[in-house]
C-alpha cells in the first residue's frame, strides 16, 4: 500500500459553539482586552485564539483507503506545514510504517518545530495513518493497540462554567442526575482580581461541592491563569473541598513552579495539555510536576507518541487522563491500563434551552458519530479505524479558505 495524496482543511472555531465566550480565567486574563471574567467581554478568547480551531487531515492510499486525523488549537499554520513539508515526506511511502514516518516528520521539522504547530501537524498525519491501519485490518484501532482492558469507558462531565452561581448549581445537579460521578469546573479569576477573586473562586467550588455532595469527584481548571504565589494561596483555600485535581495552575513552561506547587499541597495537580512529544513529558515526570498527565493526542504527537508517553507515565505511577474525549482518545484509553477515565463535554440543559436549534454540537461537530455518554460511561467506539467518519456537511459549513 502506498500514500497517494494528503490534504488539509482548516475548520473555524465557530464549530466549537459559544462555550469559548463564557467567563473563566485563562492564560491571557492578565490583559484587560482579553479578560472575560465578568462575562462582559464575550469575544475576549476569540481575539487571541484566532479563527481556526482544528485542521482536518485526510491521507489517501492506492488501496482506496483514506485515513482521517486532525490537529487542534487555533492555528492555520498546521495546514501550511502539512502542505509544504509533511506531504513531501509521506506521499509515496507505505502508511503502515508509522514509526519510521513519525521520525522522519519530526526530524524534518526540528528547525521550526519541536513544539507547537509542527507537532500538531504531525499529530494529525499520525492519527490518519492509524485510521488507515484500522480500516485495512477491518478492526477498531484499540484492537491494534492490544485490545480493550474494559468493556466501557468511565468519564467525567467537563462543562461546568461559572455563568452564575444558580446556573452552576443547577448544571452540577443535572450531571449527577445524568449518572456522572465526576465533574470539572472552571475557575473565574486569577491574580489580577486580587483577594475578591480568590473568594469568588472558592465560592464556585463551595457551591458545586454543596450541590453534589462529597461522593462526587470534583476537579477544577485554572487554564494557566494563575501565578505560583497566587496558586499556593488558592490551593490552601481549596484543600478542604477534597478536589480530585486542579488543572494547569501555571503556564506549562514553568516546570519548577509546577513542582513547587505539587510539593506544597495535598490537592493533586494535573497538566500536560499544552506539552509536546516524549521529551516534554519526560521532563515533566522527572521533575515530579504533576499527579495526573493530560496529553492531547491531537497536539502532542499523535497516537504513536502517546503510547510512548503512556509507558513512561506508567513507570512513574502517574495516570493519564487525556485532554478532551475525542474518539482517538477513547481508542487509547480503551487499550491502556494507565488511563482511568475520559473527559466528556455534555451540552448543559440550560444551554440547550437557550439555543433551541444549535449550529454545532460543540467540539464534535465535524464528525459523524461523536462520543455519547450514558450514566457516566461511554461505550467503546464503534466501527473500524479511529471512528473518524467526517460529517461532510458540517465540515463544508465550517471550513475556512
């Protein structure tokens, strides 16, 4: 079998719906123009995220099999890298030689890569190659990874947004009633909001904890919006709420800060959503920065690289709970003994009531069969390959030139 063509399609962040407009703390919150903590600047995140959310890559073969993958996060540079560099390396090659092709793509992009858009582009191509492998074998990819370790996948509800406390409380209780025993909220404020912001962050956690009780696992996401000093104070406030983890408290390059925080608190620390390749995660593990790793297979190097990271994490007794619950992540989790659960984004009932007919289904708009949780679990992905059948109508609608 031989690769005959490769193409990339930029997808608008509009496919993610309006959740990018909700109030929460982010890595950019220190700048007023990009701060939407109060909900009065809904375009704040769109201003710095850019118009491109995902880049879908399709790899065609002379066997009539086409593999699909996507690279994630707001940069059309992925398309350029695929078109101008990666296509020249993989067209004409055997798509089953994934290890070799990964290494070739990585080495060729070192001058402008190693992290960021170049690795995200490699991720998309690598996923497409795994999709081809599953389709050729007429098996789901998790079978190629060693077979499922469980018959279903536990997941946590990851759409608790601090719109207002009453809505937050209602949303948390809705998730409990839907059968979720774990959920994740977003913090609203960072250092720029001072002590009042700290009090508000704690109030958000307290509201959810009191609404759901102490049997529900509760995590929180700071999305890189805190400093080490602020995080220490905030974590001190949060210890009494028995949180499962606090996610990305500081920027990803501050590994010493991560290690300092982890050593200072009983609250588990998670991160890795914005890290890349085995070398980045090796440093995170060696410096003992996190209790939970959260790589994103659409960013960090694809499924080929995620397997390597999983082996290292397991050796360090650090579980992996990937960022987002896309089908490729589910295939990985299904075949790993070190990945206890998936992230899942239910659409809140109050949001559905507001929207009526929605233009998208959040992050899964461009795929035919997005994951669907029931009673806090997701069935193993259907079909062969990576379960990455495209929703062509949606893709055409959200595609950017």
